């Protein structure tokens, strides 16, 4: 328990000296901690007794507050703090009074990194071999965290901490995100008293899908709304309230931004700060970053700049149009990151304001993986095009350049910038076999626990080390049993040994890496790896058996530029055997290199909430149904039959919709006219509508879509019927084969977040798109 110079309320909530001593004898290896048996009384009248002391578990004396700041999709070469071009004054401040780790590693993808971070176990042990939306039926990849892997937040909560999570989650199995639950793997059932954020992998920062606990809530109405500001406000309010109510109780805050994951959403106020700053291009930016990294000691002086991937063109060979577009993409990304750093700074200032900073352990992890190259060679106006195998073209993107990052875009930048912001390495996010995908900057700030300021730590460290570090800092043992379930031991190693000893021998000496076929093994300064696929490669992959392995002595080759495979073939074979042993031990095998196919539950073979059902009966008020818990209508015929009632004067608004302005479909009344729209990735819209308005009274409206067949993403014929009579016919030329959205939902009677029918001008939000008649029921059938 923290000791503070504050006047505390003297009442039953205070612990006596004897109780403090009793806390020292608690068995914290078995959680929850067992309460003592209540005393048996013989007295009849309570006035003849003394009240018993309340049993209360508190952390060990001196246990610090803990704040984990986790940034999304940010490489080590991006921020000024680690030598990059993006200004990050909050990171600078924390690093200037703490430590920078230049040899810290993640898993190369978000969900796996987050699971490893919150549990201290390898991501396959957490059944998170990839992101939740690409889970399969195989052990290590099911997406369902087992009870034998208790999360850090639950360990801290059961030891007397207040706990809260804000921002991105992305750790709940995709089929467990409906109103039917189960909610076991939602944040408030994973050890957090408070959660405010989004459940999926990304959200529209201007129009997010937000949950407060397990309840969907609308964003607050505020000028220039942005989710990062909103989540920061929520975090500040919670910390201040928690310390106001229980100042003797430490807090644990998991502050996980959606930034700088796509969509790169930020106002021009921030992005315009970087006007012209990236005109020199990614090649010069890479070189300048490596030079500065050496100057500030983030990388060794002998570090070579690794070559770019062959698919990334030299900046000098691009057209003027390409350079103009790509430079603006980087400006928006940089503005998004600086704005995020500013918001983190507001949280830090709030903790300082209440006098808690000295006793707060801050772990600022600058990226859950390397910068994302999922934008492909030219970037994207709509990131969902990547997940549907659609290539965007420069000539189509140029007209949007002034709006890049604003509400009418859902953008991602060209892969060349990902390589630049992952300098000095070659590869990017998703490539777990290159440090560009896994090596992220980390800052540790802990005034009461770290003596050195502006220090650099070079020991090999991994995201699994975070949980054991926090437990040791809090004086807590790793629990052996939680809620009656024996626990799988943590794979990570506490970093506390490095806090005040820069020369300490590293303790995390072996670590495997694997993601979508890219795989590697680290052991005592050596690194063996194979590059199976680039982030932008989703088809025509080579057989896993054809992969060629490299060998590097990373103690002498920071950026992996000197392949020693031919010089030390026996060493390489031992490393490859070690990988296979670790892969078998941690359920990495069999390796699955499929990407887009696994976003479709039917193709991936993972659990599906609706299973093989062919029909779904829906009612008014059912909204916020996420894609993985809704009927899958992709690549097949389907029919929507709606029993509605039109009031006097007519009706308008949405009957049933799925997706949003960047992809989806909707059936609605446009000023009384039954209409069907298929919005293909925000690029094209196909509308089939009746010319006649519905009359007052009960009626049945049917929308029948007959799929062409012959493969994925084909078109189809649409017929609109009123009381069984055809009133409109038309064609949809193409459909989305894999995914509509990361977190836009299916809704009855309104359109949440952004509207599918944006081109039809039927409204732009839940209120404006709300159906003005009565919906009795809607039947959705697939064929």
C-alpha cells in the first residue's frame, strides 16, 4: 500500500498496524486471496460486542501506480525521441527523465502483442497466433484466451489495485462480440474495473464504435470530436476520481490508442504542421533518421542502413504526382502521431497535477509492431480495400489529397513510408522475422525506482517481459492459481534488473517469432530467420518448405545486414532446430500463412456465432451488431423481408443496414421509396429503387439479391418487391468478398456511425437515419 502525506478519512476503511502485518502473510500465489473465516458470536445483543475489522486486500507497501501507454503501428524510426522525423515532446520528456530501450521486441501484429503484453505469455500460448479476425480452429490460433492464462490486470485487481483500460482492445474472440456474449474476454471481465474504448482492431476516429464496459455508447457531442481526445478525457477523469475516492489505493491504467493505426484520421491543424517536411522522400528520410539515431546513441555507430525491399521504388524514380500524394500521406501520419503524443501528455500532466508522478511506473511502448505497410505501393483512400484485395490507383487518390485524413477518407499511406519509419531495418509490420516488424522503441519512467536520467538500455527484451516487470515492481509474486485454475507460467523475464544497471547481462535469452509464415528465433545474440512474405503479399505465396533461412550475429549487426548463413551452416541448422522445438512447445505449429481468406469465418474454419444458419429474424432496436456476429451474406444470394408500418404522411430512413460509408449495404426508404444500395468500398455505389412511394399502413417490403456466382466478389441482380409485387430491378456489378469494415455494424431501424447510403443523402448518423415508421420484424435469409 502506498504511504502518502495526506489526511485520510479515519474510519473502518483504514487498516490498522496489525492488518498491515497480516497483509505481509497473505498467500498471493493463489488468487483471489482467501478470506479468513468469520468469527462466531454467542452474544445476543450487538451492543455487547465489538465490530470485526473489515478484511481488505491491499498491495504490498510501496507498490507504485502503473501506466502502460501503447501506440499502434509505430516503428522505431518514426519519432524524434528515437531519431525519427516526427515531433514527440511527451516522449522526449519521459525519456529525458527515464530510460530508452532500443532492443525491445513485439510480435509484429497487434492482437498477439497485446495478449503477450497483458499476460506475460507468448502469443500462441494465449491462442492469438494472429489477429482476432483471422483466428482458426488450431491450438495457438483459436482467438480464445484460456483460463490458465490470467491477465495482469486481474492479478493486480485481486491484489488491491484499481484498474482501467482506455482505447483499443482487440483481444476478444471475434464471435464473442455480440449481445449474447459470453463476456469473459471483454475488458471488464479481464481484470479491468473500467473500460472505455473500441473492441475491434481499428475504428473511425471521427465516428467510433465505443463501449463503456460492455454497453455501446454514442460519442459525446463536442466540437472537433476525435476519439483520441475523448479517450484521454475519460482516462484523466477516471484517474482523478479514483485518487480522490481512494488515495491510498494504487491505480493501473492501460492507455492504448487507436493511433497511429489506419485510418490515419487527424485534423489539418496537426497535419499541416508537416507541410513540405516529407517532400525529400522516404530514401532521404531513412538516411537522415539513421544518422540521427547514431548521434543520440539509439543505435551503434557501426550500424548499416538495411536495404529497402525490392518492391519499394526509389523516391527519385517516382512521378511528380506520386511524390505529391505520398508526401501528403506522410504529413497526415506524422500529424496523427504528434497529436497522439500531445494527448498522452495531457494524461501525464494530470498525474503530475495530483502529485502521483514520482510513484508511477510509466511504460511507454512506441508501437505494438512496426509501422504498417498494408497501404500497399500507393496508399489507400479506404483501408478496407486492402482486406478485399482491391488495388487503388494514384490517379483516383490525387483528387482526395486535400481531404486526406478527414471524415470523408479512411486512409493509409504508401508502404515506402512504413519502411522509412522502421529504419534502420528492411521490413515492416507483419514481418515477424525482421526487426522492422518487431523492434519498437520503449521508454520506462519511474522516478522512485530509476536513478539514471536519459539512459539507454540495450538488453534483448520482449513484450512478454512487461507483466513480470510490473509484478516485481509492485512486490507481487506470479500467481500459480487464479480462480481455481492452475496457471501456465509466464514466458517473460522482469526488466527490473536493467533499471539501475545498464551493463547487466540480459536474461531473456531465447525468443521465437512467427506471423503468417514469417518466422525467426533469437538466442544469446544470434538470430535466424526466413522472410516468407511481405505485408502487401496476400496471394501466390511460395510453399513454406521452400523458404530460405538467414543467420545474423545481432550483437555485432544491429540492423541485420550481414547474413552469415553460408559461413556458419551448422549454427544455422541448430537455430532452425531450436525454432522447431519452441514452435512445437508453444503451439505455433502447424503454420498458417493465409491472410485474406482467414478474415472470412467460413473460409478460416473458426467458430461462427450463427453457425450454419440460413435465416436471422431481427427486430427494431437491434443495433451495433459487429460483422463477425452477424449473418455472412458475402459471396452468396440473400433476401431481406421487412414487415413495416408506414404512418400518415409517409416514412423514411433505414430498415436494415450493414457497414458504413466505406463499404456495406442498406435497405431503406428514401422519402417513402423502397431502396437498396450496395456501397462498394466507398468507390462505387449501386442503387436499385422504386419510383413509387409506400402508402400509409402495414406492408411487406422484400429486397432480393441473386448472386452471379463463379467466384468471390462477383455481382448480382436485385429485385425490390412490395407485398409480393416487383417494383424495381437492377444490378450490383461487384461486391466485397472478405470484409465490410473493422467495426461498422449491422443495425435495424437506423445506421450507426457513418452511413452506407452516403450518396443518397438519407442522413448522416443514428438520429438522421432513424426509420420514421414502425418496424415489426425483418427476416434476413441467405441461399
